[in-house]
């Protein structure tokens, strides 16, 4: 049976160069359950494939010296349509 790898996108602030990008990549990549990581410096995003928890990923990013911007949850309610 194949293992399912979730894809999650984390908005990361504070990255300004290739060193920052590599630091975030390395911090996430060392976590158990991470299959692959793609850190996009220009977009300020870390795309994580695997089954590590969101909390562990966010902690790794924070411990490497960068910040994770919380995802905005859609508001429930009536649509204006």
C-alpha cells in the first residue's frame, strides 16, 4: 500500500536571500514525515509534501529564524450572489 503524502503551503516571512531559502528548506526537510520541500523565495512560500504535522512544520520554520503567517480561514455566512 502506498503512503499518501499531503501537500501543504506555508506563507513564510523574513526570507530575503538564498541563504534564508536554504535554511527554511533544511529546517523542514529534517522533520520526520516530510517527503519533499520546495521553498519559493519570491513567493515567500514553503510547499511541504508529507505527513508531518502543521505545528511541527511551523515550529521548525520559527526555530530557523523565520515566521509563518497563519492561513486565513474562509468566513461562513450568506453569499452576496
